[in-house]
C-alpha cells in the first residue's frame, strides 16, 4: 500500500481509509444449493471524502456512508477492543493488501492477504484472504464537525 492506494495485477483502486470509522460488519455465507460459491465480508464505514480547514484552523469533514464488499473471503480473523466510550465507532488506521497473491486459481482469480489495522488502544486488526473489494457509496456526502456521521443522519 502506498498512500492509501491498493494496487495489484487484478485491481488498481485508490481510496484512503485512515480515520474512517467502521459502524457495521456483515458476513455473507455462500449458498451452494443455489450455485452461489462466493463468501463476502462487508464493512459499513464513514468514508472521509475531504478534510475542510475553516478560517479559525478547525477541521470539518465531508463524509459519505460507504459499504466495502470484500469478495471470496476466507480465513477471517477479527480482534479488537471496543471501549465503553469512544470518539468514533471503530476507527481504521490503514488497509494493507499483500503485493502478491497467496493463491492463484486460473487466469482470472487470485486471493490476496488483507489486513485492516485499527486505531484501538490494543492494536486491533481484521485479517482475511479475499480476491478483491467493491466500494459502494450509500447516499450523498454530508458535512460534519466530527469524523463520524451522527447516527440520526444515517440512511
């Protein structure tokens, strides 16, 4: 990862995730009975589109609700401490993807190692293997004083 850019032979997507807040997680199992063999791990985050510095030197944030869909997920491991009171739901420090695939199957499929390092006090981390991810915006960006969208404003 270089400056928030996740690159590799199967994708070249640029998103910055530092200080984005995770407010939801969802695991979707495959359904082989219906010929669905793909597992998915979803993170709902408040993505910081822009840091806006006011004339008095304070920052405001242009935020958008985003769902990250990690595809063909395996070997999922989640470890973090959720404090009783926190400024943000669960802040991301960075998302790192392995440079090389850890498994290649055919010409069009490869799995990479992923690590989502969290800004919790105990070095929390989410690790897994996945073929890639999709970045889905939900609703329009909103201007906020904090790095998190207030719960009543969520869609």
